[in-house]
């Protein structure tokens, strides 16, 4: 029995009818694996291009296989017992023997150099694995390249995950001439030219095209289906309609497998291959935005599954290429491609569990930010900053849920999440976003006055004060005072007193700021609230230093360092060093430089962009005054938009506050002249 020859070439690889785009690294990696391993399985989500990559790898490797490269398509097969017969048929073998097909295949391939491509094994994975293991054991020169949404799971298998095509960030797209380097954009452009002759990638449409590719996760099937719509829609219309991509992306090639003719059919195929428990977990995990870690999945899904079972089912979804697993620091992080997430969310709605799992997701976000706040002054601060930054999109979704759903519980949860995220917004310079969410949750909360509302008002006042919006700060503090008068209690009054101190500091009323921070500090010390304690200490240090009360400023700085250093805290330690540098820079440049350099190092550890900018600006002032470049404190802020003089008292010097024209957060600067009159005297 011999293998047939077609047109002088042994094998049955189909001729490519469309161009193959990109995948240089994947091609190189797959060919290297195939040269050293007898079984290579390409895994990935449906529509990611596993088959196309396998065919290109096989075509490039054809010369190494004297007896041919053979494609066996299993996608339309429904009976596992026919897998071996499909291989026999694809090879064109004819035999009247009654021997089982696996045995016949092993006999005929025993001394041949052949590459078999077993395409789309996922629904026949056990049968495909059994046949593969039998053939590899008995055929020493046989190699097999398989494509599947999950690996075959047999010895000697090399698994290579095929990821979506790279798509540029639409908010920072490369120059037009650099876009062809982006595989997703190149694929769209080439398929668009075929669908709509005359289409050209241009300056006018490049952002729209990159947004389409990014919204489609770089998934080749989805991109090709979207490009086909250019026959009747413009790129902008396609982008606008991607909110319902399953309906839009329905015009595939008629000669493609049915499951690849629409995006929904491709996902239906994947969903139907899952066990019921996997289908349900896929749907329930769709409440996460931007990915999740195992503890998050366990928190949200415990009750539906035992906590220890969640890992097992998550692992099975990873094996089937439903979930993508990536390393985030020392933890594994999982995510659904946006198309799969939307599909899963539709299933969640059909299951009638949307409301319940959005509440579970909200509760998990609330628990996470509250734990982060409790442990902020401690050795895990950097880890918490990193984690909260990774979970930003989840927090946004939870806050959105809180401001769109009715109910006192949702409104109160929104206040708690937003107030607890204050530290993240401050360290990462997300002041506008923080104020936006705080405004929204405060407006949505219509229940009775609570301590939580005071916390949210205080957080909003701090962010507004840093941006120089003193009118808003005054309104927020006034409301907080009214609520505190209604609620009573020492702790509540301390929260308002702290907010009042911020208003005084940002408004240039330094003596009142000292009094407010001092009063609040006593309460927070007694309560053991380290987070608010160090916040008041830094405020008191800054105000005291600017007033020239060096003993108090030194005492505050030392207390902050005594709290923060042993606990491995960095944010407030950097603040304390910066605040003291402001107090001494006019009289001792060297000490100020040392303090600011230490502050810069700490802000880099935690990626605290605001305090990093403040410290760098202060270093620039010192450099300028050291060379005689700036004659007076009036000239210190190089990007000053406006100056406001606030007389403190007849016996005290004046203070000047500034707001930067560039919008950077420099509003809290309060500069002290060394004379009782505001003039051009040198410091």
C-alpha cells in the first residue's frame, strides 16, 4: 500500500487563497518545536488562527518529510470512533483488511517520514490522544502537529499557545508608516482591500481601525468578519456597532467551516464543548473586567462551587483556551477575551444570575479596597498599590454598578469603595477620575447621613484641594460639618476636623490648619488609626514648617518615620521627607537636597507620581536659587498660573498659594516670605 501523489507532490495541503499575515515569532517557535519534538499541539481560543498557523508551519517544513504532509480535518466529525478512519481517508489508503484502522495506520506509517496535521481535536480530544499515542509509539519517523482548544495530554507533547494578533493602543497609535508592523491592523487592511476595492489605510481612518482591532482583541476571525462589513459600512460605523458584535460579525466565507462563518457560532462551538459546570463558571466569571486572580474567583463563585473546586474548573477553562492565564508579579492572573466575556455575560443573563453576581463582584471589590486600606501602613503597601492598580477596571465596574442600581446598600457600598480608593487615586495622580467617582457616589446616595458619607466628603475635599478647587473644598467641608453635628461622636468630628484642616492648608490659613490637624491627631492616636494619624502628622508638619515652627515640624516628621519605617511603609514617609525639605530648603540647601533625594527614591518605589512631581519641582527651585536665578519666593513656581496672597495675621508673614497652568497637582504649595510684607526680598 502506498501513499498517493498529487501533482507530483506527496500530501494534501490546501493552496492558500488569502495572504498569511504576521506570526513571525510563532512560526519560528513552532518550527523549532517540530524539529525537536514529535508531537506539537497548537492551542488557543476559537478563531485565533491555529489552523492557519499549522498549515503555514507544515508548508514550510514540507521538505523534511519525504512521504508527505497530510491534513486531517476533524472539526465536522461527530463520532470519536471514526477518528482513525478519517486519517485513513485523508491519506487515501485503500485496504480490504478487517484489521482495526489504528493498527493499519501504524503498519503503513511505520517506516515513513510523514507529518500529520490533526486539525480541531478539541471535541474528539480523547480519541485523538489515544490514536496519536499509538502511532507515535510504533512509527519512529512520524511527527504530528495538532490544533485544539485544549492540549491532548499525553507524554512527549509540546504545547504552544497561540495568542491573538498584536493590536496597537488606540490612545497612542504609532505613526501611519508604522502601522503595517501591527499584525492585527495589517490583517484588517488586507481583508478590507479585498472586500472593498479602493480601501486605503490613511491618517483619517487609522485611529478608527486600531480601535476596531483593539475592541476585537486582535482575534483574526473577528477582524476578518469585521473587514467583510466594509462592503456596506464605513470603518466608523463598524466601530459604533461593535457593542453588539455577535450580530454584526455574521458574514464569513461560505467555504469556511460552519463554526467559523460567524463569531457567535465559533463561541457556541466552544461553549457546547464545555461541561455544565465549566459553562456556568465561564458565565459567572464574565462579571470581572480586565481580568482577575484566583482569590477573586473563589470569593465571587464560592457557594456555587466549593472554594477548593474553583481552581480545578478555572484550570480546565484555561486548558480549553476559554481563559488566558498570565503572570502578574508573583500571582497568576486570568482573563477572558472581550468577545468571550460578552458571550459569557449574555449566558449569565439567560441564567437569571446577572444581578446576583454583579452584587457578589461589588462585595468582593469592597472587601478588597477595605483590606488594602487597613493594611496600607504596613509591609504590604507596595503589593497593595500594585494589586489595586491591576484591579482598576474591576473597581470602575463596581462603582458603575453602585451608581446605576437603586437601593441604600448599593449607594453605601459606592461611598465605601470610592472613599477607600482615595489612597490609590492620590499615589497615581488619578485626581480627576477620583473626583468624578466621588461626585457620582455622593450624588447617588440619598439615604440618611452616615459616617461613610463624611469619609467620602473628606476624600473628595482632599483631591479637590490638591487641584486648587478651593470653592468645592469649602462646600464639601461645610456639608461634612452639618452631618457631623447631626451624628455626633468624637471620631466623626475628627474626620471633619481633618477635612477642615485640609481646607485651611490649601487656602493658606496655616495657623488654623495647625489647630485642626493637631485636634484630629489626638483622636486618631487614641483610636489607633495609623492611616489617618500619619495623614494628620504630615499635614501638621507641613503647616508648622511653613510657619517656621521647626521644633513641631521636626517632631511630626520623626513620629511619621517612627511609624512608617519599621512597618516598611513608603508613601507617607516620602511625604514627611518632602514636607520637611520645604521647611528647611531656604536655610539649608544641602539638608533639603538629601531629604528630597530620599523622598524621590521612595516615591519611585510606590510609583507615587504626585509626590514625585512635587519633590522634583522643589529640587528645581533649589537648583535655581543656588545659582541666583530666583530672587524671591514669588518667582519659585516656574509654571505658576495665578498667585493669591493671604494675610495670616499682623504679626505673621504672608503666604502665597499656586496652581500650575499645566494642570499638574501643585496647588498645595504654600510659600512663606521671610518679611512681613510681600515684596521682592531675597529669602
